[in-house]
């Protein structure tokens, strides 16, 4: 990018940087090798004119769908040419996101259909379905959510009755509310689906199980007999995706159509249950792990746009005759941006921990060790809920920080928001996920055995001890403060549950009666985990330069300080911090703003989002906002002609209606 003319104000910000941007980027992407791989992949894709098109914002929904399908198909045909750059699921996810950031036509094929078959299918089922899906001989999706049930999986109404006479399962969506609703790429694209249905055999229901159902002909793509499938219509976002509905009318599939790695139905209808009932939900845990990752990148993209634009935008004459200052120079603007920038870094690090933890536990499960499955479920649920809510709120704060231009599609914010905000709902509504996490936390708190609790909840084993020194600028002390908050809120919620039970309530009723306290406890637990993880990341950077570690330490402090300010009532109520300490922390947070200012632009540069990732005029790397915003408007299809065709039909008759009377 050395030949690009950079906006002087943006260049000035970069010139004040005191850390190595490449070193920071290598930390974010887990090493120089991964960073170089990402750069090479991006270069090959973004220099390929086959992927060029007019902005999606200027297309109709059908045009966006077709454009998404065009790019997705090209990406499949060209993937092999990338060789070692696309070797594993993470590489594939990166590759697909670069092709079309808001298109996920094939994402569920890679991200849910194939992983479900891999984790829950027999070798024979993997051979039959997984490899054709990877080779795009078929396209799969994951049909779980129904019109009437989402997060409450046990309430799903789709049925699969086994007939031992024909050795077939007969699948039905017996009610309107049992209609499968929302699965991506279901409406017009997918040929197959993993369908979650209630298994019935020998007159007994055995709960939710996954079944492979072919939806469309592999000859002409028409829907098969008994299959009613279509698009659900316009949504808040994801216009390029054919989220669909599915109704099943006595659809018969062979006995081998039920994924049977852990549970089986014998030819005579005898059912063999899995070693762990939650194994059926393994795919959701995987997807939640990746949602945490997506939320980190989402917030980082929003920060990149807002910080760069704030450096370019000049606003208001502070003193008569003086130049208008950069918006970035205002303390209030820094206070909007920098805590969210620190949060983006915190989430970048915690998403990596989440994905790694999933891989570790999944490997243990494959070896027959299920000891950490509950911890993984709780961790993925809480972090998915916590990061998606914060990113959702933060992205809107960052949009508003860009003033009126933030409302334009040219800013990138509208598309970014509407395509990411579903993270708060899909794969588990956030409040429900926090309650599921809280249930696990209460269970750990009530556990009186001597067994060692898993790492993420080990702090619940015993009350935290006081630290010898109360140093508000010490990250270890701040981590301890967050641990005390989490412990005491979990303990308080547990005490309320136990008190309710001692008065005759059962556990389910007691949990329901204290749901607000439980969500508060789970949120504090999540917050503590993120703060602790940030500190652990800093400790792990043994070979990183002192300057880079110092800059990351400043962000870690700011993240911790802001969290205390926003939740000061809880720290004060529990007497974890005094009023004077909270006031000191508020001032220390403000004092960090001018410290971070010289590095803020380079801190977002370290995320290394290409302009084609951001799809934002405001967030351009070169900072040349205004001339490109004008070009963007000039290229609007509405401006193809000076006079629009509707003039003759509507405006002209309106203007001339009284001329004949004169």
C-alpha cells in the first residue's frame, strides 16, 4: 500500500505509533506464519476480477442471491488452486468470508452439515454423505429451528417414526409450528439437510436425533415428493441468503439415514441410547464457538471504521480562527471509541481460547472422555451470549460516533449491523444461554465433594481470599476483583435457589423464581473469564517486545476499568471496592485515553481488514473518504439518467394538472 495517497490526518496518526504494527498483527493471528498465510490468501482473492461486482447495496434481493451463488460457485471451482492456503476448517472459513463477507450460502454445508456427520455419523455415513458434501456434489444445511421452537430443543415437534416392516423412518412436520424455519441456504440452494426430529420407535419417544434427508433431485433440483421447501422472505439482513422453511409429509428415509455414531435403532426397532445425551447438541457447541470468533471480528471491524473516520473527520471551531480539530481529538469521542477498541482486543483473545477449548474437548470426546462436556457447553453458551450482546451494543455506539454519515450504507455500518446482530439470537437466545450457564454454575457452587472443578469454574471451589495489597493499577488485582464479583453473585444466586428449595420449591421452580439473579451471575462469570484470559494472553507473550506488551497492557487496564465503571453497583454492593476506589478507577480510565490516542489508528490497522472486508467508505485504509463517498453516490443506479422514467408517469401529470385551466 506504499503507493497509495494517504489522507494527511490519517498518516499523521500512523506516524505517532510507538509499537510494531506487524508484531501486533502476528499476535492477533497467532503467529507470523498464519498472518503471512492470510495476506497471501487475501491477495489472491482480491486481485481476482472474477469476484468483482457493483456494491450489494445497489442490488435487489434476487440479484444479491444470484451474485452470492455466482461467487460461491467460483470459489469452489478455484479453491484447489489455493493449495496449502486452504487446508483446515479455519482456513476454509477465512476463504469463504473473503469471497463474499455477508453470503453464507455454503457456510452451513461446511460449518454444520459436514461437522454433524463427522461428529455423529458412522464411518459408512461419513463415506456416503460427508465426502460428496465436501466435493460439492451435494449441498447440505442444518434444519433444527422450527417456527414454534428455537432454543428449547426438547420442544421440537418434527417426528421420525421407525417402521421395522420397511426398515424406514417416516418424517413429518405434523403442525404449522413444527415447520422448519430459518435454516440458511434451505430455501433454494441445498439438496440435503440434517433434520432434527423426535425419534419414535416401538411406541416410545427417545428425544431429538439427527436424520439425513434429501430435499431436492440431483438431476434437476426439483423438490422431492413429500418435501415442501422454500424461502422465508425478506429479513433484517442476510439478503443474499435464502433462509428457508421446510415441511415434511410422510417422507421416508432408510434406517441408515439416522446418524448413528452414538445412538442406534436396530432392525427390530430396539433403541440404544448414547453414552451422553448432550452429544446430540455437539454441532451447536461448535457453532457457538465460532460465533464468539465472529463477534470479535465484528466489533474489530466496527472499531476500524469509527477510529479511522474519527481521524479524518474535522468538526466544530473550538476557538475562533483556529482550524476545526479532528473528531478524534475530543475526549468524549475517545471515551466512546477506546474502551470498545480494548474490548475488541479482549474478544480477539478470548475467541481464540474458545475455539481451542472446543478442539481440546472434542478430541477428548472422540477418545471416550466426556468429563468436560458440561464445562464446554456452559463456556460456549456464556461467551456466545456475552460477546454477541456487547458487540451488538458496541457496533451501534460506534455507528453513532460517525455522525450522519454512519447512517449511510457507504459507511458499512448498516450491512455490518444487520448481518451480525442475529448472533444474539441464533444458536440459542442469549438470555436462555445465560440461564443454562447459570444452572451449571449453581451446580458447581453446590458441589460439596472434594473433586477438583474444571478450570473455568475452579474459583467457585472456595471463597476467594483477600490479596495482601490493593493496587488499582495492578492487572492481577483487577482480575481478583472480577473473580470476587463473579463468586459472590454466583453464591448469592445459589443461596436464593437453596432458600427457595428449603421452602418447598423444587430445583426447576427455584431456578425460575430467581432467573434475574442467575443471568446476572452468569454475566459476571463471563466477564471475569474474559478479563482473566486477557491477562493470561499477556503472560504468554514471552518473546514479544516490551513496547508491544505495554500497549496491550494499557488496553487490558482500560477494559478492566470500564467494566468496573459500568457495573460499579455490583462491586460496591458486595463491598469488593470502596466508593473512593471506584472514583479512582473512573479517573484512571480517563487518564488512559490520551495514552492510547497516539496508537489508536495503528491498533485498528493491526486487525488487518482489507477495504473489501470492511465495505466502508468511512473506514478506508487511505482515509480518502469524501471523494470516494461522492463517487459512491454518483454510481447509484438511480443516477443512471438525469430524468427518471417515473417522471412521465407521475411527476409530469402532477405538475401539469392545472395548466389546462389557465
